[in-house]
C-alpha cells in the first residue's frame, strides 16, 4: 500500500475549489501532514519514506493551489523522523517533529525561510529517559511554544516548553 499527501481548497461557504493537488509524487508511503497558511501561501510538511526510512519533507503551495518549487528534505538523521508540525512567524516557518536518531524518540525543531530553505541546524527540544512524541508548535508573536506527549515517568503525560529562540 502507498499513501500519498493531497491538498484541497475549500471556500468559506464550504464548497470545494478546484481539483485536488497531489503534494508528493513518489511511490513510497507518505503520512502525517501538517498545513499552515502564511498569509500569502501554504506550507506543508509530512513524513515520507522515499529514501527507505521515514524523513520529514516540506513544500509550499500557492494561494491558487499550485505547488511552488521542489520538496525540501528537512531531516537527514539516522533512523526515523516523523509526525511534523508547522507554525508561521510572519517571516518564516518553524517545524517540530519526533525523531529516534538517539535510540528513543525525542522532539526536534528547525526553521524554514519564506522561500522554502532550511535555516541552521536541528535543535533538540527534549532529552528524556522515555519517549517524547507527537509535538505541536505555536508562535506567540515573539517566541515558539511546544507541547508533546512524554512517558519519562512511565505513563504518557503532556509537557510544554517555551523555546528560548526568538525570530524577527
């Protein structure tokens, strides 16, 4: 079975606008997409197995529903990266995801500029004995906040952290 990521626009009245856009064009599986409107276009991130392991990819889609440029591979770490979540700062995207490059799932973060290029290196958000999974991300206007499920105490609980990283 091959799963794909599709994009569709819907009017405020609830009517579908235009045809579906297939976001990824590879034959491998793609799953767990996140979508964010920047004010002029959409950013989409997802988990994709095109390189024989699970990695995070990103692309932009115009307001008219047309893909802009090629896919950006966000992660390149050993083992799997999955479950991305996007946010927008008015000038760039923030993306968080879970990643087992260190032997258990931890959450990571990076920035993507308005043109769709990665800014800097990955930032590890969590460092727990158990698994930190299913991150969510939000921009306050001056900093990012992240929440996730974490089982460091032996049972799944929800954690929150403010990222000391600010963006213009």
